[in-house]
C-alpha cells in the first residue's frame, strides 16, 4: 500500500477515490516501466525514481539528500518518466509482456478440462513468462 493510499484511507488526503485510483495506476505503470527500462536510465535517474516511487520520499526529501532544488528533482523524475514512456512507445516491451501473460492465462483456462495437458503446459508457460 503506497503512502498516498494510506493517507487517503486515514482521511489525510483530499483526493477523491477516483483520483487516488488514478495515482495508484500511474505509480504501478511507472514501476512496471522501470522494471523493463530502468537499466537504460542514468544512475542518478534510477536513484531518484527509486527514492520517489519505491521509498515514497517526497521531492523535498530527495532535494535535501542531493543538495538540489525540489524543481530540479521534479524535472529529473519527469525526464526519467518521459524517457521510459518514449522507450515503451518504441519497443513495446511492457505491452508484449502483458499480452504474453494474458495468452498464458488463456491457455491454462482452456486446459482446465485436460488435467494432463495442464500439468505439462503449466511449468513450460511459467518458464516462458520468467524470461521477462
């Protein structure tokens, strides 16, 4: 549970449930993009994204840690996000991963009535998905 969601549940956040859901979806998407494209970012971009999205540090906390302005942190985080979104628009690694998972789940659903087929296919599908 993210810090924003905890604050919402505790009544500290003024955002509506839909706004919190949108924030959570954005954070989840950025984290997934980071899994695929993080190694292509600079070390500093990776560090700031990790602090901001994984450790729930505020822009001010990150700025204090690096001795830079909040605006500089915001711009660095935004540039890193934009870079990952641009890479995804070109390479589609996240979308392909999502589609492979859907196909694997569909195969397993269709094999529900064929226990022997499911027993054989399930470990192979898991190995295939683990390649990502």
